[in-house]
C-alpha cells in the first residue's frame, strides 16, 4: 500500500510485533509512534483504522490499523 504526501508516493508500513518496528534511520520505535498517533486521532474523533502517521526520520508512513 502507498499514499501520497505532498505529491510524493510514500510506502506504508504495517507494524506488527517486531516486523518494521524500529526506524532504519533513527532507531525510534514505530510501534510507539503508532500508538501515540492512534490516541491523538481518536481524541480528535477521526477514523484511526484508515489513517497513517508519517515517520519524519525515515519518511515512511505507518498504518494506524491494529
């Protein structure tokens, strides 16, 4: 799956368990990023299962679907 962000196609990662968990460029935890973004989207009343969050370190999008 890919999404377009500012006119550029971005790969969407499915973070499940340890698969794609750590950012390749910074070592941050994509799973933690996913959970924080899910909480923020839910608090705003948005559909989290159809949302993604962009890792600004590696440029990949992380699907928020559980």
